[in-house]
């Protein structure tokens, strides 16, 4: 299978490239700056906001599967328009599309979100991810759209944020709940979906819901760090508009996939 990973230099994209190459697939990974840096993977520079460039690259590579991971937190053109450009190009060559979405498109509520719950964004990033989903579903109804949560693993920004808060250089919120997932588990799930016919939305996240502050304590315990200096507050007190209690119900994915989606307490045990 020939796999094109758009956003192959990102944290998840690089892991998808690594595991796809390890499985013997022919893999091309794109980057905007820097490089993919994975053995056996061909790196190609790409600006996803350039529709003509996206179409040209996909037409040249002729992938069987496109895994789309590009995003930039403060850039609508990359997150929303870029997703549409990739979906259009994949559809033109008949490639299977797995699009990575986010729990950030939900606003938060006391009960878990099912796979098909409509977006309820509370900030610009969430709105961009919701728009990306709308475009992808309109262009390719057969695509798999993966809604995921905080991604953990070696080099994870989430782990680094916890380390910074434990050192008193950042703040973690006590009222923001998420369902972290291991980058390897997520990459394996994505590649499973690439070889399947699953169409539509699918929550792929860990089974444990924890606050950002609780995640910080788990990181402290895992790495033997002093937790007494952990800085915490609430998003409300900080005046930050972000999704609050966003728990993804990933039971459908757990029943569908061979990959076991491990919880954060097991990951950081």
C-alpha cells in the first residue's frame, strides 16, 4: 500500500510514517518546514493552503491512502482550508482518506460525547476543526474522520507542558477534562482505519478522563518529579475561552479496532 501522510513532520504524522514504513508500506510524508526525518519515508515539502500544489503532489504520488493531519492552532487557512484541499485531491485520485479531527470542536458538558455528536465550538480553533470536518464529509462521504484528544508520548507537547507547570513556569487547569491517548496507539488505529471501509466520525481516545492538573500529577509520579510546585488554576479564573469538560466516548472504536486504546493511568504507571 502506498501511503501519503500530509503533516508527516508533526508529532502524530511522524509516528504514522514510522509505523507505516515499518509495516512495509511505501510512504511519502509531507512537511512545511524542516523534514519528516523517518527512515524509509520520502519527504516532500507542501503548503496545504496551496490547492494547486496539493493536487499536483497527490496526483504525482498516486497514494492508495491519504492520512491528513495538518493543523495550525491559530491559522484557519491551514486547519480548515488545508483539510478541504487535501480531501479534494484525495478524491480526485480515488484514495482512501483518514482525516484527523479533534475533541476541541466540542464546547464541554457533564456527559461524554458520542462519535456523531455535532460540533459546539467555543473558540476559533474549534470552529476551524468543525469547518474542516464539514468540508471533508461533503467532498468524500466515504472518508474516516477521527476525533481524538491530547496525544501523549516521547516528545509530546502535553508532557512538556506538565513539566513546565511542575517547575512553576506554566499553569494547568483544574476544570478542563480530556481523554489522553498514546501517540503509538493512535497511529496504529489510524493505519487500521486506512485499511478498512469505515466511513464517518469515530472517537479514538483513551478511556480515562483527567483534568490537565491531574495529568500534571501523573507526569510527576511517572518521572519522579516534585509535585509541590505544580501551578494550577481554572480556565474561568484565567479568562481563557477553551473547551471545558470534553470526554470522548470511544467505545465504538474499542469494539471496531484491534488496537487497544490504553488509558493515561496505564500509560504513565
